[in-house]
C-alpha cells in the first residue's frame, strides 16, 4: 500500500509533485481530510481555510503544468495565529482580536506564499503567545496528539500539535522564550528558533519585541531548513531584520559532526529535572560523541538569573506593545460612553487573566521610580547572560541541553500556578535573551510514551551548525519515524 499523502515530509512532498506523482490539490485535500479526521480531538486549528487552500493548490498545479517551480510550490502549511494574514481572521488567541482581519500579510508568510505555499489555516496559541501550554488561549486548549489529556506545550502549541498529528506538513510558530522549541519537544517534532534578526518580524503581532522571532515546526530538520531558507533575510519593513547574506542552509546538512565541539552546560542539568529527560539527553550527547563530535563541559554561570530577567523584560515590552488595544483603533470595543470607560471595559473584557497579569507586572516594572531597579537592572543582567554564551562559543561550536525540565504535563495541572508554568521556560529563555538560535529535535520518550526533546544551541547566526548537528543526530536515530495516532482516540 502506498503511504497516505499526509504522512509525507515536506521534502518528499516537493519531490513527489516535481515527479508528477500527485498534485497539490490531491495533497492539500489529503491534509484537509486529515484535519477533519483528527482535529476534533486535537484542536490544533483556530481557523481552517479549505476553499482558499484548494484554490491556492489549484493555482500551484496550474503553474507547475506551465513549467513553474518554486521551493514550496503546492506545499500545504499551517500558520500560528499571531502572524497577520490578509483577509484571514488573526486572533492571537485573544477575544480582543476575535474579529480582526489584518489588511496585510506578515513578511515571513508572504515569502512562503511567494515560494508557492498553500495555507491550510491558522493554529491555536496562548493569548498573545503568553504561555507554555495553549491553556491561555481564549478559545480552547489544544491537546497533545500523543496523549489527549496532556498539553502540547506553548505558546505555538497548535502548530506543534498540527505537525505531530500530521495535520500539516509544517507550520510557522513564534518564539519569545521557547514557544517554538517547547511544543516541538512536547509533541515530538522539530522546532527551529532562528537568531534574532534572521527573519523579519513585520506582521508578527508583537509580544516582547526584543525577544520575538518567527520559527518553524516541521517533521524533519531538513524540512525546517528548507522553510527557514525561504523566510530568512532582510526586510525593509523591519529595521531589526539583518541586512546580511543568507547561507544555503541545506548545503551543509550532510557534513556530519566529525570534530564538531559540543558544549554541555552544567547549569542545564539541575535538580528537579525529570530523570528520564536527563537520561535521554545524556544518551543523545553520547550518541553525538559516537558520531565524532567532541564533548566539552562548559559553564554558563548567569543561567539562574534568566527567569527573573526574562519575566521583567518580556512583561515590560508586552505592557507597551499591548497598549495599542484601546477599543478604538481595532479589535474588540465595549462601546462605552466615555473614553476612559471604553478603555477599561474593552481591555477588561477583551484580555484574559494571564495577559492582564503580565500587563500589570510590566507596567509596574516600567513605572517612574522602579525603572532603574527593575527594567534597567534586568537589561544589565541580560548582557551578562549574553556574554556567558559569547564566552562559551569561543571554545565550542554548539551547545546541547534539554529543551524543558519535564515532558508534557496534564491539562490543568499547572494552570493555577503561574510560577511552575514559568519554570518550563528555564532552558529556552536564555537564547531569546541572548538573541541566539536553537533547535529542538526528538531524542526519546518517557515511560508514558511522551516525547523528549534535545536542544542544540548555536551562536548568533549559527543556524548552519545547529541544523547540521541536529540533522546528523536525527538521521542516525529513529525518533523522527515514530508518530502519534490521535485518529484512534475516542472523542
Ligand atoms: N512561555 C514563555 C512565556 O510565557 C514563552 C512564550 C513564547 O515564547 N512566546 O512568555
């Protein structure tokens, strides 16, 4: 029996369409059918756009018949609902943007579309990307395809679950403190967070502007590299996107890890980490060593300060970014009589509890008299964290660590305890604070069958090194060949 089309990797799907084995309409229909079959159980999508997808697929097929080709021609993908898509509702997982129709498309998405991508729909997210589980979505919680009673991670949990449920070939996510890597780890797929400035943030609805970066969730490292290739590069609409040449990310994938220096930070193997996670990551490191990598113990001494620094910087920036939702310009408006009452009512009803908590924390940290003590101090410590990495990368090429201290937890388990939720970010936020890149690649599962992710960290613009190491690991292990079966769930 031939494999159903939805099970293909992005790379194999492109190859198949180029060879004329199937059309984009057939592939897209297979994915729409898959969404219909599993998403009632998984809840990965906030919006599915079947007509639009089939129309784009037909256009891709027509173009191909006329001899056209492009890196993603006819490839169905899903987009996290914090990325603006012209004419397609973009909610950020929030009531305040429930009916928001962006008048333009985010640059990253536009580049995928220009390369031929077919958009299947928009995926669920914690409200304004604030969270680690999608439980903060104002609409519903996405379920982990490996165990529907567990979270998929967040905030790009819809994208992670959609890839893991094979309800898309790949998906875009965003990563402010781990939101691509954590769902990738919890769902057993690949998650790539590029360096700050590598991908344009134009049209990404901002959370923490100095931390946000658009990333990829995919079935394989090669697929993630392919999508990054299309998105990366300078954009005149985002002054923080770097005007530097983009390397060919796939060219070096097969170079292996012979001689690659892999740093192991002692601060990332701490007490409290789930023993199976620690064991799986250590086994993965030993595997890299067997493949020829050189393992180097390192230290990142300021790691323990990262959590408070992150939750000051991120909330401060969020409080400023979210001030634009005033019930006047766009989004939900309570329609109250006085302007002040309208602000109060619109924001009071439009935002959920976690978003309000962060706005309050951030506003406090930025307020007169506290700025120096909190925000400024946090920025200074952030510099130390960045310097830790710079020092480490003088002696190593990549750094290996767990993605998160535990595997996916149960829905509801942490929702009453924000601090224990924030702790899930302890190994991922440091990269965003330093502006560097990282990838999560499946490296095992715990005794409940829940996936475990290996994080490979690279220096600023060091995507080639982490892709190469992750690819070498993936291709010599078989975690990427194992799939969840949400279709068998009784819902
Ligand atoms: N969990 C982190 C937070 O809540 C990171 C979220 C993200 O990367 N968008 O801020």
